[in-house]
């Protein structure tokens, strides 16, 4: 551009010399050149500014594209994580199948065809059959750390005066339990002294002596502030005062099954077979059909929330019986995550006694002191309420459905119907109580 201005000025002066026209002074030429130069610079600056603006816009565009891409990937990763978390949650908790773990008629038939004698209880099922059984309940198969196809089952419970229930329990569960850890206390949950009933009746259970590990509770906290504290101590004693001291064949190993129960909470053999063979949750509730007074009155409402099962993880890491039963101890989130229910896993029969005296003895030992009032201890009233299938303690919402000819009972009872008639028919004049004679029936 400057060269063009210089040429124009020179051509003008050359022409002026030929036709005697005025010549442009050097100042004018300089001004013209400066003007042309300034215009050139201005044009280049504008072009540069435009290019700069275009560069900024391009960088902004790429930044926006990069941000959008990152945001899209975050959304995709978040969706994948949510899908993975939902899959894990569904596998662990089964929110869409409330009874994902339930004992069925097929399980009962399967157990009957694969039942082992007491001498072979620790043996696991063949791997293929175990996989079939556990997969049906959405669990994996248990694999012992030492590679052996063995796993012991320990049944921990306390006894008071329920000798009939102890007999029913042993005969129903012995084929699938290696050791019954039975604790008895010289004091009740309310701190009253009592006889050691099992010790007095030890010979009655001679056929099960090899499987019974019997202990008397040591050092009970007699000055406990609450009756529940004494009960928790006795429950924990089933583990703390027994399991760590076992040796030889009785010694517990990592992964062995620990059941925490009451003597009148009878577990189905099919349930025990699943517990031995499957890798179940660390806090497993064995939901039980809930009966009152006998197998004639089914409690209306959800199944009983006991017993509980876990696995032995060493002396320090195993969940203690009281915490396991009460749903306590440890991190709450971890406890919730490791918790599950196995429905229809057994039978619970509450206040199912052969004599009124046994019923009264049970009342004395209740942790629920309010249930041991004199009004509730009247013999005639007890018989009347039991016969009619009404709650003995007048509690609201405690209603029972009468089931005539109930066959969903422990197999042992089916062969001993006459001996245990009081558990099958409570509607006779004496409500099945053996110590309520005809004269009292007439007087009542």
C-alpha cells in the first residue's frame, strides 16, 4: 500500500515536468504515503483482531464441546453405577421379592430324600445338588476354607422346665445338628432361684448325650438393673462360656453354623439342610409359624421373628447371641446389609404346656414382669382362655385362628399324638392340662 502511494506521487511529478504543471512538494507526498500506510496498518489490525476473536470463539466452542462430552460421560457413568448398585442391592436384599428366601413343599420333600443319620450330619451335599438347593433360595454354595466337604451346625438354646419341648426339639433336629449347646441357669430371668431341671432329667435324653453339650450358667449378674440384662447375659453365655473351650471334634471352625434359639422354637429339617450347605447372610432370621397354647391356634399376623442364625468367625468376630437375637451390635448399616429373612423356617409354640403348674412356673421366669400378675395366675381363668383360644394376658391385637386337624407340625409329633395330645387339641373341658382334674372342671 505504501509503495502504491509512492508511485502515484512520483508519476504526478514526472507528468508535471512535461506539461509545466505544479509539482507536489515532498511534504505532500509524505502525507499521502503516511495516509496509505496508516490505512494499511489499520486494515491489518482489524484483520488481526478479527482473527483473534475467531480464535477465542473457536477455543470457547471446543471448551463447550469438551464440557458437554465430560458431562455426558458423567451421566453415563452415574447411570452405570446406579445400575450396578441396584443389581447388587437386588441380589442382596431382593426388594421386589419379599419372600425370596422361603421354605417350600419342594424343600421339605428334598430334605426327606436326602436325610442323613446323626453319624453323618457334618457332611455337605454333593456339589451339584447343593448348587441346585441354594440357587433356589438365591444363595451361593458354602465352600469350606480347608476344602473339605464338612460343616458343623451348633444349636444354642436355654432350658427352664420345658422337658417335653426339649424332647421334641432333639428328635426333630438331631439328623441335621452336630451339637446342641444347652444352657441351664440356677436362677430365672427375674433372679429367682430354680432347680436344674435338665440335670434332674438327664437320663430321659440318653439317646442324645453324644450331641448335647450341657452347661450351667456361671457368674450371673444377680444385681442387674433390668431383667433383660440377666437374660442377655445368659444368652451370651451360650457362646462365651462354651464355644471357645471346645476341643477336638467339637471345636468350632470358621464358617460353621451358629443357631440362637429358644427351646420352643423348632427349626424345620429342610431349613437346617439349607443352613449347612448354603452361603447365607450373616444375620439370618428364621421366620417361624407362630402358634399359641398348641398347634391348634395360629397367631394372626406376621411370622415369628426368631430364631436367628449366623456363622462362626472366630472368638472375637462372631456376632454374640444377644446381639444376634435383638438385632443389635456393630455398624447399623453393615448389620442391615447382612440381614435377611428365611420364611416358613420352623414352628414357634408359645405358652404350650402340659400342666398349669408349668404355665405358672414360666410366668415366674418371664422377663416381662407385667405378665406375672396374680390376676393372670388364676387356674380356672387359664383353662377358660386356653380352651377358647383367647390371649391369656388380654393384650390388644393378640388374635388366633383355629386350625382343626393341623398337619403342618414336627414329624415327631405325628408318631406321638397320644403323648402330646395337649399340643394338638386344646378344646377339651380341661384344655388339655393334665393337672386340671374333673372336680375342678365341674367347679369351674
